[in-house]
C-alpha cells in the first residue's frame, strides 16, 4: 500500500525559502506523476505543480516564478522549494500522486489526485 | 483559470438521508471532474473521477453525474462516517482548480 509523508520545517521566515520533502513508501516513485497542493487557512485548495518521475514539471502560473519541484528517484522522494515566501504562503501543504488519463478517442487527457499525504502546516512568520 | 463553484457551502443532514452536492465550472470541462472527501486532520480521499467513475474501495452509496459545466455528487443513504467536507476539482486543464468545499454536518 503506497503511502506519502511530508516533512520539513513548520515555520519559515518571510522572504526565505520554504522546503518540503515527500517520501513515498510501499511503492516506487517511477512511472507516475507527483504533485504538491496547498490549502491556506479558510481558503481554496490550490494546486502548486507536479513532476514526472523523469523530471518533467508543470507549475501553476500563479506560483511559477517562485516554485521548483524536483525528484530523487534513488531516495523515492520528491521535493518542493518555494522562495521569497510571505504570510500568504501559510498553508497546509500536501503531497499527492497525480494520475494522468489519456482519452485516445478525443486526444485529450485529464488529471486527478488518487493518493494524498496527511499534510504539513507551514507558517510564514518572523 | 477555470473557476469551480460548489453549493451549498454547508448542509445539515441525518443518517439515512440522501444528499446531493453541486459543482459548477466556469467553462466546459466535459466529464473531467473529480470529487474528494476530507475529514478534519486527514488527507483528502478520492471518491470519484471522470465525473462518475467510482474510485476503487469507495462505497457504492456515492455517485457522481454531470458533464459540461454542471456536476453533482450524491450520497444515497448517509452513514456516520460520511460527515466530512467534500471538494470538487476540475481535471480538464491547467491550472487544476478546486471548489471551496461543502461541509456535511449532522
């Protein structure tokens, strides 16, 4: 049974870099896409971006200038770096496995999250 | 970005009730919608993808319908374990976006 676990500092100072790691256990990180998602207190869940095990990334344009997602297949982990943080980046951060389904008949694809970590609260404050 | 609007924001119900939650997309997303359940302090759990496909292991009392811009999640007979917050997510295009959630309360 595949499980995901986020780890990293729970407190980050403004203007610094938020760094989180997601460890994947019970299965290989290979052959899948992996994502970061966040939920600020009382606000909408926000997709941050995702990475294929090969290293290809897709980011939310609203965060693209500040985000880097990377993968370490040898450690079965992937990571999030978000730089120049402000109080608006305070949120519960989740890692998740994201599935891509291709509809051959229409040459389209769709994406959904089938496994999530429990989430970790990151507070941005001095 | 595609905006997702859920209604109601909260609903009170009792065990055994039938409950329907609605999600509307700001543009046509075909059938590319997912539903999630989240309980306090827990990770969200995938219930339904592609608007009506039940994720493995999810009870059959959960069902989803819709296409285009209008979607519904129905719980046919509420069980105590179903009291949670439910989110829709458009799976059609980037950036992937979520509804604000519907809190299902006793």
